[in-house]
């Protein structure tokens, strides 16, 4: 339950300056298998946006409180044996994981050539991450946390509906191109496209834009919107493919035909992530 992944073991911290730049990419780290993928993707984002990489580890206050109760037990993931959940052991595991994760952030920052910092907090995991997101350009975390077999973990689900900043929800493939933007005519759609264009950085295969018709308007509105957006991308010299989507069925087909590529979605389409298992950046 509280075992520390061996992959997060690194040598001593490299000599990297912890200098705060103008913006920050925060990555939530835990003992899940997606933690390293989230860290690597966050470092890529930090390099693209010339931002600081900030690793964050939250000591779950609920787990600490639970471990203090006399009737709580844990089951060993390998031994399958039952043992008392001891608060002292939980605290020691937290300290060990924090040390190893700090080294992982430092090593990843060296590879990505970005400045970095690391923060340990104690409290509700969701509330602590939401607070950190307020001062971040993007908050990055794994989609499923420590609960395998699910498309969205409970923490990811709560954060994606409550965060006021972009949230990058990572599946196993990390950050992949092309970035696939779904534009439905809302202000959040415009912000999603702006962010995606920033992350493309001159890639010829970097951006696929799907302009989705609004059921409340006729097809002319969608076509005019597509022309406006295409002209704006051309003016900014952002290479892109443009697709026109009529309805939900056509949107499902569009996504099925593009099995790779990170989604960049307006928060209006957050519920779409309940049915998809790929990486996505959700923009409010």
C-alpha cells in the first residue's frame, strides 16, 4: 500500500540552481506507476514554455488519520499478508518517498535543462493540488493515481471539474503529437487553441484542429469559425490540419481514427474524458 516504486530511486541531487522563473509547471507526484510519466511530461512542458518545473508531494492527511485508528490494516501487495496500518510507518514511508521524488525532479530537470523546485505539503490531496494550481501555468498529474483499471481516478476527476487553470491528465503515453484540439465555439475553446499553438513550437505535424458544429446554430457558423481560426493560425505561422465535425457521432469517429496524440480540450468537454483513456490537457 505504501511501497515506494524502485524507479524513483536516483543518485544524489545534481547541482541545479533552484531559481524561480516567470511561470511554473506543477507536477503531482505519488507512488503510482504514472508518476514518472507525469514528471517527464511536465519537464517537457516546462522546457517548451520556458517555465520552472515544480514537483509536489502531498502527505495525505486522511491516510495519516486512518493509520492512527486501532482497527485499520493494510494488505501487502506482494505477500498478501495482513498487518496493522501503523502511523509511524506511514510517516516514514512519506519521508522516504519525498526524498526519492525530490531527486527524481532534480534529475529530470537536468535532462530537460529547466530550473526546478520541490514542495512537500500535508493535507487533503485534492485541496492541496488545487491550491498549487492557482499559481501554475499547468498542473500535471496521472489520470488514475494508485487505482489501476480505471479511466479516471477520484483525485483527477475532482480536480478536472474544479481547477481554474489548465490541467494535464497523463495516461501511459505521456505528451504526444499531434496535439488534437476540439473547438466548440466557447471562450475556453479559444484558450485551448492558444495553449496548443504555444506548445507546437514549429512542428510540421504539431496540431490537428477539429471545429465542431454548435447544435444551436446552423452549419454556416461552424464554417465561418473554422475559417477565422485557420486564418489566425496561418497568420501566426502555426502548421495545422483543419477538420470540420458535424455532430457527436462524427466527433467519435474523428477521435477513433486518431488513436495517438494528446487531446487539448475546453473544460466544457470535461465529461468526454470519462469515456477516453488517453492523455489530455483540459483548459478552463
